[in-house]
C-alpha cells in the first residue's frame, strides 16, 4: 500500500508550522520531540489536539511538525491550523466541522510596529502642560 505524505503550512503571529501527515499509528512529534515534551502545559497541548478531537480521528495518522518563530501559544495555534488543513486534504467532509470551530481561518492580527518618537507602538511619553 502506497502511503501519501500531505504537507501543509499554518501561521499565527510570528509562528510558522509545517505539518507532514502520513498514515501511521498516532505519533505526533514537534521538532523531533513528543508533543507532551514540547508543550508541557495541558491547555496549550489541547489546542494542538483540538482538530483530532473535533473529528474523532488521529490514531490512523502520524503527524510530524516543524515549527519556528513566535511564542508557545502562537506556535500551538499555527500547528492546529496546519493539522486542520491537512485533514481537509485527506477528506473533504472534514471541512465543515473544522470551519465551524474556526480552525481553518487565519488570524491575521500581528504585532504593531514601534513608531519613532514614542516608547512603544502607541504609548506616549508623559505630557506636561506647564
């Protein structure tokens, strides 16, 4: 039986996740480490596992993730999006439940750049009238 590898990208803030989905027995590795080792916080780990729980699948596929940039929350959400996109390519019927939970929607919010003459993007130095 020929196993086909599906490759998808997910992004969130500065994080970029590349997911490689193959038929297997449910292994999920992030940057060469197990999911529990890479994301020790349970709530963050649940974000990554959300597409599998929504669809009720996951043990039939091996998922290899390469993620870089951003913080751990942004990375988790980027991984979630990439996994969701990969599952939609596996079977078109998976699109509706994932779209309802907004796992296929790119969150375009980015950090606003710092402006000159200000300490941060919008914060101003203390103003003294007199």
